[in-house]
């Protein structure tokens, strides 16, 4: 059973899943996209498995004398959430966060699966690195931890990393996250190579020739704050370039993902690409969504 019960105020000291063999979560707003559920109802859990979901689960063979009840009024009840972009700083910067501490934080927030980025120190760029992350995740025993591998060695954008061996070791995709692959010929080779493994190719869309030393999107707020801004073209130019590369190899089974987009122009490019039936997805971070 993997459920997340979330609201703005945490209930301290309650271990929901070790209270009884039977647990009834009542009055919450249940959101389950896979089964088309978005309504106020109850969830009955028996022996750590979801036994019933509906408005009258208390009548589904429930032994009321043994059952623990959680009143989830005003809360969301969802399947375990998935974060496809996390930065666990292991290996290399364990003083900031480890795979174990990051996994514990994820579970506390209702996330049962996460995907680690490879911009660690050293980067995750070979099968040994991938196996290290998976081994540490198994030892932590908190959440499902997946990892992406680097597209290029040392994330320098020059020479392709051992993508094939990393895919065999369980890498779910590739990205030089934190840096965009500047050379289009390198990115094209990587996209073609990735077709062999049916994995996601994710791009940190930033053309350094446009970005310069910008620390935020160029505009009104960068001006009044006196901070160097990065032109929107820094993101949109690389995204447009990569869309053309995906078009070139359309017959292949490539899956392209634009990471943490931050401009309206990027949204329009993604929308047009999807209208053209290209296998392209994107993500946005809360701070980019709300503050740009």
C-alpha cells in the first residue's frame, strides 16, 4: 500500500501504517488519476493493501472493533507521489544530503518514488555509479530510488558517457542536468544512441552564449534588483534546436524531456511540438511556475 495523506498542518507522532491490520481513512478528497477518481470518499486498508475505495467502505466487511480510523477531512488522499527530479548529493557532498536522508524526506512528504539527477561530485556517468545509487537506496529502505546517468563524461558536453552500460545497470534516462549539451552534433549522437535503450533523454535547456552570467530571467525584476539577467533565448534557443533534432530522428523511439522550463516561449514551443505528435514532455518547478 502506498498512500500519501497531505494537508497544510502535519500531525505529529502518528505512524499511519503500523497502527493496525485494518485502517480506514475517512472523509478525504481521494485523487487517483489512474482510476479516474477525484471525489470525497473513504479508503479501507486491510493487511497493508487497499481493500476498498468508496463512500461506504465501512460496510465492506470491516471489523470496527479492530480498525483504526483516520479522519482525513480537508486533506488529499492520493497514491504515492513521484518526483522525477531530485538532487540527492551522494556521492560527493554527503554533508548536504545523502540518499538515506533524501529518501526519508521524500517519504515524509508523501513521495514513494524519486528520480535522482546525475550532477553529483563525481557525476553519475558509468554503471558502477548507477549501481552505487541503487545499493544505497536498498540499504535506506525508504522509497523507490531511480537514477539518470550523465549524457557526457564529467558533464562537459564533449564525449558521450557510457550510456549503454548505465542503461543495463538500470539508469532510467540521461541528462547533464545543471548544464545544457551545447554542441548540437553531440546531442544528436546521444539522441540516436538512446533509441537503442528506450530511455528518456532530458535536457537542461540553456544556451550559454545567450545566458552569459545571468542569475535569473532577464526582465523587470532583474532590473530593479540590479542582478544580471539571462535572456529567454538562452532557454528557448536550445529547446527549439533540440526539437529540430527530435524531428530529424522521428521514426526512432526517442523520448525527449525538457527540464525545469521557465519561459512562456518554451511553453509555446512544447505545445507546438506536441501538436506535431513529437514525443516531447516537459516539467516546471514551483519557483519557476510562481515567480517567473
